[in-house]
C-alpha cells in the first residue's frame, strides 16, 4: 500500500513540475540521456553542467520565459 502511495505521489509531482516549470515528465531518463551526451556529469546524486556557457544560456532563456531579466 505504501509503494502505491509513493508511486502516485511521484507521478503527481512529475505532472506538477511539468505544468509549472516545463520539466520533462521522465526527468531521470532526460538527465541520464544528457549525461550520456556529456552535457552534464553526475557527482553522487547531483547533476552538474559540464559547460558553463550552456548553463548560462539556459538560465537566461528560463528567466525570459518566466518574466525575469537577463544579466
């Protein structure tokens, strides 16, 4: 019963992140694909961008999308 509750909670969180932030529903699959393509690296449970310019560009696009300002 606990496993099914966790599965439902996980699914609802994925849907909410997709709706609110545009996060891919299959986030772990997305991150692992990015790791295989050498865009990010996994350091323990954390994913880090390998290229600072890519991170900065994506952050700037996110700011524009969310109504923020670019640096």
